[in-house]
């Protein structure tokens, strides 16, 4: 059972919100195998999260399982996808069409999670007018015009580190409301701007450090 109003009224703790896509990925694997029900204990065993924590996370979205049976998989997938925003398409621009930006434009899988990259922007004149995975690349000078045309509110930041803050300020001035920052620079934004930092280099540092500790 699911209360659709919970999506707009419940604010999940961030750790819980980060775990929900893990549950969804595993449950969708079960769905492809034709399974009908899954328990929090079963999810816990496969992804390494305590079953009581899983049950609590799922309680935030007002879905309940059946005693000794678990959660109905098709319903749980639908609820999680809707709650996480994966069923609605959100348009995004990429700023910085270097190796990482181009790779993200090539990633058609993003659309499966509700993100559609509709354009890339770069200062390199040789990239203007090109296409990556059928997505157009424009000079940065055309950003404001394209934002007005398309109403895009999400910006994916993949510029060099020394351009990160200035690019951020230009994005915000042009109408971007949420920034997915892939640079290792901790950009500064006004309080009303949504920011998600995803530095692969920071994750590398953690991995290297932990690897060194087990030698």
C-alpha cells in the first residue's frame, strides 16, 4: 500500500534516500526473474544493509509488506521509481564537453532514471555545431538563449577545476536551479540552489587509502 501524497510531504534523511536506489536495482533484478515477493531480510542479505534499516527506509514512503511474505515486487518497483523521480523526465545541460562530459552525453542509461541530456556547452570553438550521441553541442555564449527556449533547470558541471566556480555562477545567472557537480572543486552556491557533488577523484582517494591500509 502506498500513499502518493508522501512524495511531496515526506523529507527522507539523506542516508535513507541514498539507499533507496540500491534496493530498487536489486528488486528490479528479481522482477526480471519473475519473482513476485521480496522480504527486507532477503534484500539485506544481498546488498549488505541491516534488514531493520531497510524496513525503516521503506516505511518513509508509506509502503508495507505482508507478514511472512514480504513486499509485492511490481508494486514496490513502481513506488520506488515514482518516489525517486525516475518516472518523470528531467532535462539537463552539460557544461564542459571534455572526456567526462562527452562520456555522460554518450550514456543513454541516464534516461532510464529520468534524466535527459538535451545539450552540451563548451568554450572550444571546434566543438560548436557538433553532436554527441545525437545531442547538440553549443558554444557557451548560447546558453542563456537555449535555456529560455528549453526551460532546462538542471546543469551537469564537468569543466576543468579552474573554471568550476565561474561556470557555476554563469549557470545560475542563466536560470539553472540544480547542479550536479562532477568536478573535485567544492563550488559555492546560494542557498536556493540544489547542489549534488559527485567527485570521482574523491572516491578514488578513499579507495586508494583503504587499499593501502590492507597491505
